[in-house]
């Protein structure tokens, strides 16, 4: 299957849906390999595939306060219908791009590899559940959201952008996608647009350290760039414990959980939850590559797990 992403903000994206998501996952895995320094990150980012840089350019240019508030209004009301977890997972599975020979792992298998790795290590059942659920918000793609609005590292909008956000420079205009001569050449060859920057840079209130927020207001009161994390956390809010909800809501907030950025917006609850988010992140990044899970064999365990925490059908 090779689904074409609908044009977002007038930007056509002819790539198969799953290909960019896989690229992003692979990029993260490499970027956060054990023991990398700040300088290593920069070097690693420069070597990223042109598609990854282009993906971040679109993400950083388009995730504005207005965009985020609009998407929150649209999706956080959960008006996309009632589905069981299996139905949502099957729905998400239609994203798999089987034309890509390197990507033979379906979304369902990534869910199960993550949850099974958590289960093997003897973590509580609610955390196993989080492993299965954490990427189900990617169904946003199937509602027509562009990839840059579904996956990618997340960051607060409405206040100054941390330099710890990957490709931080893409928030600002520039003559080419990347100042690096080599990759600039690559981008020019692939016909990429020049950097426009994010329009919020022209709103003085959004460019101060705290922006529209109070110091240490707590991350739950912060509007994060829109994506699959926030959406799945809203879907699960009535049912799961706070640790689980932090894992869901902030699993792609790398600037905070990996770099320590935005601590000035965090409160004591956020700091208490950070170790859980980090614990989860290990499984998200590094559980790939184990044997393919046998969905049919695992189904009875997961039927019980879902029934323990969730009603049969939930609002999406
Ligand atoms: Fe994710
Ligand atoms: Fe994931």
C-alpha cells in the first residue's frame, strides 16, 4: 500500500505514509544511542537523511499556537467515533507501507514489541498496557493529518523555543533548508523550499522565556506541538493512572525528558513523573528488532489486559 498524504498548508507530500514515520523512528534511535554528547547530536543531525530534515522543517514551520489550539479543539473532543482497542490497532495497521522492503514491522507489531518487552521485564500491567497503546494516536494520519502533525519530537508552543529542540534553526527563516553545504546541495536537488521559519517568531509574547505561561505552571497546562502523544493521552485520560498518562502524553517530548529543557515550566508533579517517562522511552526506542510478535497467540493476554483497565469501546 502506498497512501499519499493529503496536502497540508499547501505542501504536497508524495511519500508513502509509513515511510516518514519509520525514518523518524530510526533517526531517534540513532540520535539517542547511549553516551552521545551535545556535539554528537549536531553531527548526527547533519548526517540525517534529507527526508528527515525536510520532515522537521515542515513540523517546525507549521506548529504554531493557532495551529495547535485549532487541532486541540478538533480532536480533544473525541468525536471520531467509538472503537475497541483492537479496532483502533487494526485501523492503524492500514498505515503499513509494504512497498518498503526495510520496513516489515507493522504498527501493531511495534505496539506489541514495546508492550512485550515491558512485560518481560516484570513491570506493572498498566505499563504493559501503555506499551501497546502509546502509538495508537498515529491514527491521526488516517483522519488526514500530515505526518509532520502526527509524529516528531514535541515541544511547547507559545513560549521561546529551546535550543535543545532538534533542528532548532528551522524555526527561523534561511536561504536553504540546511546551512551545511553538502546537505543543502541534496535538498536543492530534491527541490525543497527555502526555510520560511515559524510565524510565531513574530509574536513578541510567544518569544519570551515563559511566553503565555506562568513559571512552573506544570506541563499539563502547557500546549504542546500537536501530535499522536497528546491525542492518545486525551483518549485515555478517564481510564489510566497519572504515570501512564505522562508516558503517553510526553513520550516524544525529547527536549524535556532527554535534554532537561523547559524545567522552568515544570512543577513538582512533572519532576516526579520524569523517571517513568524515561523508563518507558527505553522500551519505545529499543524494543524493535526482536522477533516478530505472534498476534494471535498474544491476543488472550491482551483481551484480559484491556478489559482490566478499559471499557469495551472508547471514544476516539
Ligand atoms: Fe510515539
Ligand atoms: Fe513508538
